[in-house]
């Protein structure tokens, strides 16, 4: 790509960061407007296939799945998406001989769509990239080193020193976003005294589409069903939250010692286990951008918010950002308005701020409530789980929240066109 001059009124959207939310945003806008909109996605990871997330898997909620269906991405994931038919939640100590299930979630009606699917990162990114190429999105393997307003456009400097003009820059470059910092947008956050450990586990028995969430004193241990495969024929992804100080000892041994620690938490309900991929450990944090916008600049995904993985909603929040920003920009384009104008970006921020704050507060509160061994709290939370389990109305409410189907949603999350 060569340098370009700033053209007042130019219709060019540049997305910095090739993660799943950034790809979804760029693809949605390019599909909706075709040749009338120039769209570029920049990420150095594109030079090596576009994904740095080997071994990661995500729970894609029903609303996010509808968005991916509308974008033509879901059909490319045939055989790669495992429906979650139900979920069991237990609360115990690690040494307890029995882990009583206090709450189960499942589909209320036969034929009802699953509230979530498990999809591994690599096939999802590959499906988004295939859709992007088909739509004519420009995929640029250079990074964005800077962006500043210049007249009625943004002057974007790429990592090789060349520059181009864009009507709007959308930053999806991660929790440590350099573009967010350069735009002067503050960040409020803190680190948890925990780490998240992810791995793919093989097991001899079929999970039958059931997910488990074991609440243990060190943090939740989630077992999430994956599509068949591996040495034992069946696979699940684990998301294991543990005290950061304990992680080196837990993961410091050889593969047999690590698998033994996983077995203590996984249990042998699914038969013999094998370690298929991982584990890898990642620091956990809570963080929110003070604003989602600056002049001709918007944040989405982890660049805008980072939450605890206890509810598995991080990716779904990022896709909801992409859906909301795509809708605001698309509506402006159809009305002949400036897609990077202040009114457009204010509407985007207004549509996302409350939902993100609510989810961040909920996940932070759940982690505080469940990641401890304080007896009075254990009694209160187990009583609460039991009450929810006996209330069909409350169950439907929480399933709707987990599926991303409650409240006013952007059109793409409803499965509608932009």
C-alpha cells in the first residue's frame, strides 16, 4: 500500500488489530457497503496467518452466533462448533470427596437453539479471514504506529513509515492498546491475584455437550465441551483460575504431574484423561477505558474493556462492540453523514457503556463471591444457587443473559442485516 493524501469526506475505515472483534467489524462494514466503502485491517499477525491464539477456545453466545451467521462466517465453521446443551455448577473444596451440583442450566424446549457453542480460536479466525478476502477487505500485515486527526480525516502512520488517510480508525489492538494511550484515553483497572490457565483435555467418554463450572477456593475451574478429536476421541477445553502465587508449583512439573493436578479438579467423570494442548497461564485483570472514543477514533474489544473469564463473556462483549460500531457507522454512511463524526461515535459509546459496566461488575462480583473458602459466604452462595435452580423464571433470565438475547441489541446480534 502506498502513501495517500487526506481527502475531505473520504469514506475509508481502518481497523487496527486483527483479533476476532476487529475482523468482525471490518467484515460487517465491507459486506454492507461494498465498493462504496474502502476498508483496511492492519495487523502484523496477518503475515503468519492472522492468529496468535493457538489452544484458545471461546463460548460463542447465541446472539454472537446470529451475528456470525449473518456475516456468512458460521457456515464456514461446519464441524468446528460444539453446541453447549446444558451446564452444571458445583461449589466445593478441592479435597471434598463429593462435588454436589447446586445449579443446572439447559434448554427448556425441545428443538430450542443452544445458548452457546464452543469454537476454537484458529478455525474462527480462519473463517473470518476467508470472509474478509471474499468481501474485498484489504488485509495489511503492517502495524499501525500512530494516528492523528488531520482536517476531516485521520492521518495513519504504518510501521514501515508510510501513511494513509481514514475517516475513522477503530482500535482493536488489545488490553495494552498503544493507540488508546496515544489518543489520551485513560484506563481504570487492576490486576487480580489470580492467573487463568487454559488447556485442551482429551477424555475417553463423551461429554454430550455438557459444560461444568466447579467453584473452588482458588477460583473457578470450567470444563467446556469441544468437537470430537484427540487421542481418546473426545475433547474439552478447560479454563482454570488459580491463585497466581500457586501457579508455578502447579505447572512446574512434567506433563504427568501437570495432568495429575488437572485430574484432581477435572475428576474422572469422563474417564481417562490426556493433555492435548497446553497448559498456558495468563495474568487476569479488570479494566475499563474511561471513554470509547476520541476524535475520529473508537475502541472495541479488549482495547475498551477486560473482564474476568468466570462467565466466559469476553469475546461476546467484543463482538457486541463490533456489531454496535458497525451499525452506527453504517447508518451514518447511508444517511450521507461522516462515519467518523462525533455524533456517530457518541451513539456507539452510549449503546455499549451500560452493558459493559454491568457485565464487568457482575463478573468481578462473582469472582469475589466464589473464589474463597469463607464458610458463611459458601453457605449464602450455595443457598442462592439452589434457589435459582428451583426457579424456572430465574433460570430463563440467566440463560437469556448468557445467550446475549436480552435487552436492546444491535441488529447484527438479532441476526438482521446492517
